[in-house]
C-alpha cells in the first residue's frame, strides 16, 4: 500500500498542476521519469525484503547479510553517479553560450550608433577554421563519478529504507516468536497441571483406601457405607477434576463426603465444621484445590484417644484494587506424636503438588502460609476469584 501511494503521488501532483494551469497539458514523460527513479528504490527494497533481510532475521547470517547489503548500496551509489543528468551547457543554445557577457544597466538604452556593436573584450576571436563550432569552455560534459548532494541524499534514503524494512521484519519476527512461546508455555502449563492431577488423584485415593481398610477391621458395616461414600468421591474426581474450574458448592460437597468417610474411623471424638458464606454460590475454584490441606489435617491433627477438631472457614473480600478474593482457612487440633525420626519419610507428595499447582495457576498472585501454636495448627490460603 505504501509503495502504491508513492507511485500514485506524482500522477496526482501533475494532475493538480495541469488542472490549475489551463495552458499546460498532462505530460506522461515527467511521470515516467519520476517512476524510473522510484523504480530503483523499489527494486532495492524487494531484493532486501525477500532475499537479504531473511538472511539476518531468520538465519542469523550476519556476515553474509552485511556484505551483500554493502554491495547493494555501492551498486546503487554507482548507478546514481553514472546516470546523473548532463551539464546544462550541452543543451544551451549557441547564441546563449557565445553571449557570455554580464548584463549591463545600459541594456535596452544604447544609442543607435552603438547598436549592433560590442565592446572589444566581448568579441569572439576564434580562428576562422573553428567558426561554427562550440567553444570548449561551454561544451557540455558528463560530470565525473563523484558523490554530489543529490547522490548523497539518495543513498542515505536507501539506507534508511533498508533499516526500516529490517526493523519491521524483526518486529514481526519477535512478535511471532512471542506468540509461539506463549502457546508453548500454555501447552506446557496444561501438561504440568494434568501431570499434577494424575499424581494428586492416586495420592488421595491411596489415603482413602487405607482408611477403608482400617474400617474393615473396626466395623464391617461402616466399611460398606464407606465404599458408597468412596464411589461419590470418585465420581467427582472422574467427572469434575478435568474442568479448569468448578463451583465452590461442588467442592464443598466433595469435602463433606470425604470428611464423612474419614470421620467413620474416629467416631464422636472428632468435631468437623465448614463455614462458607452463601454456600459458595457464585464462586469458582480449581477442582481438588483444598483436599490436600484437609488430608493433612486428618493425618496430623486427629487423635484416636483425645478429642480433636477440624474447622474450615471461607471468606470473600475485596483487596485495595477492588478485586474479589477468597480467604480459605483450615484449622485443626494438634497432638504430640511419637518420635518417628528413625522411620523412613513418606515424602509428602500432596503438599508438594499443591504448591506447584498454585504456582502454575496463580503465579505470584496467591499467599499460602500457616500459623502454629502449642495446641492448634492453621493453614491460610489467599487466592483471587474470577
């Protein structure tokens, strides 16, 4: 489009000039002369855009690119010098070349006796054999091949045009690279999230099956009921965990089913409560986001011998930028454990995965911390909503 406007400009300019001067006809030779000058720039642009710029932008061959561009600019400069118009003296009429005197104030007011006479110093004293020939002093000659002001300006314009073309190509190349990297990072993020889900689900299932195994020995009837609860939990894991977001209401139902299954092992010694404003209506969160914290609460905060509690509290609030956020707090009792330093560590796969998952989903826009006293342990998670 830009080159089209450049080539249309002289046609429009000449048309306007012709329309303003009724005695002047439209002269296509002037337009063709301008087009010829523009055509050299267009040819250099096409060569650079399609052949030379890709050497640097896409192939990173700097030495070859610089060498060829220098040759292109040198050829352009040579062409400008060699096609420079001849000196105006070649096209000057003979009577204008021979009458080389300076204008006199007396011109047009000479006495009649001086009419047709010239001062002696202005007479042409050439020999008769040279009569009728142009004086070497005024003979039109092609200037030597050196840079004139016109050649310098044309070469600078060419260099700026090539630099602008290179800058535009580099910009679009970087933009395409950034889009490609963003797509790759997004795909990598999805793959890592899926990987973490596949790790999290078996980890959760392993703990649940261990609880059912313990119930089989304690109360066979409860173990049958726990299998029903497990089917509800697995249905949620199977159909909801593949979604990017689920409603807080479904997530609460899942936690209720899970906690009901876990409480069968502890009986009335465990107190469990969940407080969610409006039952989580209008709130969506990533699936299985809180289950690891609840698992740890049961694992480290519940005792068979002593009364225990687990309390989950959710609050919606707006930060200083008026963005809505969710504050999730899980508080549980704390009981002294026997020394297990000599026992092999079980790894803590769930908490490691949940931290990695939070990093991938929220980046730095979340807060995960804990508070610990002698009798209680509290996990605090602050995440954005929406």
